[in-house]
């Protein structure tokens, strides 16, 4: 059961999780992180360090975010092909604090996830 990055990560992109991952299975988009399901070893190291509680075991995802399992697989494969494996901690996005709490946190969705094609 791989772990999945869900909606709270959008527009925050804290990378504390990347720093503790023993297998470097995180991939970076402009405003979101994704876990490659084939690379994740289910160690749970990333879950307690995520400041916005965005990471879940795939069988523990809240129902409203269940589609993030597919999003992680899709985006991780896309960003892997583009060379966007992230292995070191970076600063969070400038507006991360604002996006982590209401009202912004209540309005974001997968439609807000940027890909590198749209960001460049």
C-alpha cells in the first residue's frame, strides 16, 4: 500500500517529507508533490513530518480525496520522465501558510495542480 499526497499539499509544497524518504520516491511539480506508487516502500516516514497533513496510506485516504491515488501515479510518472525527482528539502512555496488555512485551504482542488508545461 503506497502512500499518497493529497489536496492539502496544493500550493504549499513543504518538502519535509522528501528529506526523510529513504527511497527518493517523491516527484516535484510547480505547486504539488507526488509519490511514485511503484517506488514507495510504505515506511510511513513521510506522514508525521508533513506540516499540512497531506500524506496518507492509500487505504486510509479520506473518501473525498480517493482520486489522489490516481493523480499521484499519473503525475509522478509524468514528472519522473521530465527529471523532476526531488531528494532534498527546499523552502515551501511563498504563500504556503495562507494556502494551509481557511479560506484558501477550503477552495483548492486537483484543478489547481500545475504541471511543468503550464508553469513554463
